[in-house]
C-alpha cells in the first residue's frame, strides 16, 4: 500500500499499526488517538519486523529481541544502536498522507558539570553508555577502555551464526573505528584498567599510564569459569572473538574419524555451541552434572523440550555426570565411560569481573555477587557507576537485588547509567530480558526467577508455541516464551509498569 497517496484514518485502529510503503521503503503507521506516526518497518538490530511488535506510549518495540524505538525521533534503545527512519505525516479530510522523511536535529548540548567520562569495559554496556552520552548531548571527553583487542563485538553471535559459519566476521563489530572517531569517543583496545582511585577517579592502566575522569562507569562484564580436572588446560571457553575463531579452526580441521567435540555444561552457551557445531557436522556430546539441560534456569519441562530438540539434531547427552580426566583425544567421565574428543568446549558459567572494584583505593567498592549499585546504577561513591554483567542492582519488578548476564540487559543498563552520569536521576526499571537460539527455536525470557518453586506451562512446547511462567511463592517472577513474541513483549511492558493483572491477562489468552 502506497502511503504517500493517503489512507482513511479509520483504517488504522487506535493504538494499532498498519504496514505500507513509501517510495519503496517499508513503513509502519501507528495511530495514537488523533495522532498518526510513520516509521521504518525494520528493526535496525537484526531486521526484525516492527509491525509484529507492540506499541507502548510513544514507542514501538521489536518482537525479536525487544529493542524499542521512539515514534517521534526513531531513537533506539538496546539492543538496537541505530535509529529507524521517521516520516512526516499530514492529515486532510479524514485521510492520512505520509510525506517526507523527517530530519532529526542533533541533541541539545547537555548541561552538566561533568567534562570527562571513563568507561572500563568495551562490551554492550560500555558501548551503549558511550553512545547514549553522545545522543543525550554530552560534548565532553569519553574514553572507553577495553581489554579485548577488538572494538565492541556482537558477543551473542559468537556461539550462534558466526560459530555455525552463517555470519561472516565483518558482521561481528558493533561499530567500526570510524564511527568512534566520528563521535569523538576514544577507544583504547587491548588495554586493561588495573587500579581505581575512587577519591580522585583515577584509573591506572596496564601500561602504567593514569587517566583521571569526572565520572567512571565500570562495565567489565564477566569471565568464563575454567575447569580444573587433570588435562583441563586444553579445554576451550567462549567469550571473545579470538575464542570463537579458535573453536572454528578446530571444527574445520577434519580427522580420519570425522570431527568429534565434547561440550561441557548444558548451559545456554554450551547448548548453543552444540547446535552451531552440528551445523558444521561435528559429532557433539554434551556432558553435564544436571539431570535435565537448562533445568535449573528454565525448569524440567522446558529443559526436556530443549534436550529433545538437540537430540533430533544429533547431539548426544551424558547427564548426571562430570569429566574425571582429559586424556589425549578423549575425556573419561566420572562413570568411567570414555568419550572421544578432538576438542572440548566448556560452557560452565561465568564470574563477574569485580577485581577493579574490590581493589579500589582508598576504599574498595562494595561487592556482593557483583558491584553493588542503587536503582540509578551508582555505587556508594558518587560519580562511579556499574552496569552490565558486573552490576548487582535492585530489580524494580520483584524488589530483589539481582545480577544478570544478558546482552540486552547490559545495553539497557549502560544507557541508564549514561543518563545518570549526566544527572538525569533515571531509575533503572527495564526488566531483564534475554534470548537464546537453538536451531530454529528461540527462547525469549523476561524477568528474573532465581529460586522459582513452581513452573506453569501454557500452550504447547511440542507445537513450539508455549509460555513457561515461573513463580516464587505466590508471585510470578519471570516468563520464558517460545513462538509467542508479542506476548513476551506485552509481559515485559506489564512488568515495567508493575501491572500483575496485565500479565495474568496476557497469559490467560494463550
Ligand atoms: C558466546 C556467548 C553468547 C551469548 N549469547 C547471549 C544471548 O543469546 N542472549 C543474551 O541475552 N546474552 C548472551 N550472552 C551474554 C552477553 O553477551 C553478556 O551478558 C554481555 O556481553 C554482558 O555485557 P557487559 O558489557 O556487561 O560485559 P562484556 O560483554 O563481558 O564486556 C566487558 C568487557 O570488559 C573487558 N574488561 C574486563 N575487565 C577489564 C578491565 N579491568 N579493563 C578493561 N577492560 C576490561 C572485557 O574484556 C570485556 O571486553 C552471551 C555471551 C556469550 C559469551
Ligand atoms: S531484531 Fe529487533 S531487537 Fe533484534
């Protein structure tokens, strides 16, 4: 439908969306009362279809990984980095005409006493913070210090398309070096901050240079747990581009017996690695102490479904056991069973990188399963913030203090921290969200359900249209959805608004 030639306003339901195009570009019209917005139809993250998402106030949310875009300006929130285009709309005689693309003026210069911000960690939290500082009009100096040798990368892809061989390496950087130059963001790659002086806000780097800032964001993420049984030195972990490249090189190396891998840990990362290695025709055995893969975070029903899915794709499981020793081209399980392995990948969890906070002078920052921050993501030292995997913060929906290890959550926290560095006093209210992809099945998880005591399954896992609702005592604390993207978005919005009735209503319709 050509939206330039106009349509009757009644064709768009109030609060609803309608798809069309303008000069060959796909556009979504969104009606809010008498006002109609026209925005690009494709999410700038991975091209998700925005018309299949939801509208919330003056924003549109993507069904795939819950990016959110402002309907007036197109401004993105994590995981999207780029805005969507926005068109001008005219209304005449009850008809709506989409006219020209809107030029969004640059942000007004932020009024802040802060002249320089140091960001430790070049992951999604650090990157989103740097970008948000600029899009909020911060004109001062921004330095992002990252221990990896790369600019921030699309880390979730390390275990998915990139590892499977369906995404080229050029897709992996979130931005290229020119982008950071253009935004006047200094990025120090391959550099580690070793020491933090909280009084002067000075960082000492691994080349002994010192940098002093007006505000500091610690976004140091987490590190994979490494195993210790005899021979475990040759076990690969997966966190960085270098790690993923090393696993790909092994997967591509054929032996006379084919390619055989053992994956240790039936975790999200372990299972995603298994799926991607299957795409490369590697024979994969997953070894884990759990009785059900993902049983702990997802419950036994979802875990059993995920196990069946992997078995249908040829993955073998050895559960309820561990590796006793790593010997030559095999591992020997605690049960005594040998499993041939040309290479081994462990996905057995991560630990937050809290060293900088713990060793801070003259006083260490408070660390308790992560760096403790308030609802503004600020530590007890004014002007020092933490975000992402490393932050232990109050969850606004449950009231619990939590730490999460999720891509979108890290980006959103980086954005909140940036606003608060500029003195906006914005509490972090976004519920945690993550997704995990296994073959053609994606799980979307909203909330935080450590220690749930009841799981209700709505819909049918076998039909790949199901929602697991996790309860702790009388309260729902999280949901996991398969094939129900809109429902997971609606529940995320309801959690944000603290509206339990709205959550119940969404679930009741499944
Ligand atoms: C293979 C893989 C797949 C994943 N898939 C998903 C997924 O599908 N969905 C999802 O929601 N989440 C996923 N995650 C989790 C997600 O990537 C993390 O939650 C997210 O990257 C955390 O972001 P962050 O910015 O807090 O930290 P990180 O991404 O860990 O970045 C922190 C950076 O800081 C650096 N650093 C640490 N200490 C210092 C220091 N002292 N000085 C300088 N730099 C330092 C680190 O080297 C790192 O580069 C995945 C993770 C991995 C490893
Ligand atoms: S495709 Fe839209 S958030 Fe990922």
